C-alpha cells in the first residue's frame, strides 16, 4: 500500500508514522468507514464506502467555526466503536459573552450496522455559566470509485444529481454508467437552525452542568425517521454483529498468561473486523480500505490459519470459491477454467 494512504485497519496500531496522519476504520458487512482521529472525513483517502463506491466523501464537525481540541480518540479493542473526546476552543461572543476554551466536553461515538453509520455527539457544559453552542457539520457525497480515491483517473463517470433537502435530512443520489442508481442520506435527530445541501448549522442552548445529545445517521439507501434516532441508537447497541462474530469458534485461553490472552483476543477481534457474512458463509476480506473484497489466496491462508479454532471460516471460504469457479477464459476478469474469479467488474 502506498505510504501516502496509510490507514489504520484495527485497534492495534494507533500511532502516526513518519508524520503521516493515521486514519481509523470501522467495518460492517460490505460497508466501511475511514476517518481521522477527530472522526472527520475530509475528501482525501477517507470516506464511507460500500461495494467499492464512496457514499460519503466529507463529514466534518466544527464548534464555533473551529475544529475542537482533541483530547483522546481511538477504536475499541473489539473494533466495533470509534470514540473521540475533545473540548472547545474559545467560542465567539453570543449575547455579549464569550465562553472560554475548555468548558465544553464533546464526545463523538459511532458504529456501523446494517448499511448505516450511527453517531452520537454528546455535549456537556462544565462551565459556571450557561452557553450558546454553535455547532456545524459540513458534508458531501461524490460517489467516487475506490480506485479514483486511490488516484486512478476515469475518463467517464455517471451523473450526480442535486441533493434533496427534507426537514432534517439531505439525500444524495447518483446514476452510474451501468444505469444503476445509488443513494446516501444524512439525517439529524434535532432540526438544524440552517440546513443546505452541504451544511447543517445548529445553535444549542446548554445550561451549566447539563448535557445534550445529537444523533446523526447516514443510510446507504434511505433515511429512517430522524425523530426516532435516539431509540434506534440504544436498540441496536445490544445487537451489534461484531460482538456475535467474536463468539464464533472455540474459546481458547492461556491460563495465567495474560499477555497471550490479550494477543489472542485482539487477533480474534481483528479477524472479526475483516469477516463479512456472504450467502455462502463467512469470508475474511483482504483488508480495509483498498481491498475490502474477497481475495482467493488471502481467504484460503486466513481460513487455514484459523482452522484449529474456527473451522466454519474455512467452510465459508471454500463454499464461496467453489461457487465462483470460472468456466471460460477471460483476460479482463483474470479467469480460466478450474480457477476461481473474485475480481469485481463494474461500470460506475
């Protein structure tokens, strides 16, 4: 992988290298999100993707026209949640008063589930006075092919349609060269003070010692009712697929060897991040973000190494590859008889 696109795919490595910004990834099924340490997507080597298409290319949070000051952030060891803790920089004067830096605690917490991004922004006022809190999201969807994101130029592409604004929701749509329509929809649990095609501005009144939650969802087809976002957040927490995947196969522990147990648990979590449930069974994708798709050799090697602890993974891999056995020679698809073809071909 090109060093210019250094991406963190698991919780194991959280440090920047050679001055390059390390990005953080979440994945569920064929959808994955790559964002920076603040949780922002800035139209670089990041975004919300599904089936090799970027459906959210910009998603940036600012407080009082400035990026908040980051305190800590990371992906949980089970690779299910991303959390960023930050605080405000000095807020602009509102009603003659200006809130100083550090009186506000912001927590961005998110996960992916069933083709949707769920995020909760929790704001807590630790100051001695009530504050007016201006909060803004900037967003966009470019529907770029993942190879475009990596730098490959495309001579032709489909049509991006004007965004549709509906109360608390903005819907983006695109018709590809293959004639297939693709959509993504961004929705907010609270009505913005001002909503445009690429920007949502809020003005919250936050009393001292009080907290406030804003829920944001990005659906990779359509949005559900925004006013039910709080209920959906809590209902889905107990059903996260990644936690079920961690229970697949045998449970192995190394007695009192805590280091070995920690290594094994993290390894299981990293494999679970890569595994996608296909109709043929579970399959470990090659890697997030550029290779979030089945690779024959990678899948076989991973399944072989996991055979002693989770033979069901090998069954899923072999069943998928058997279903993809080529029957003709095709140079574009890199296929030949008795050889599996896992390359995706699309005209987006």
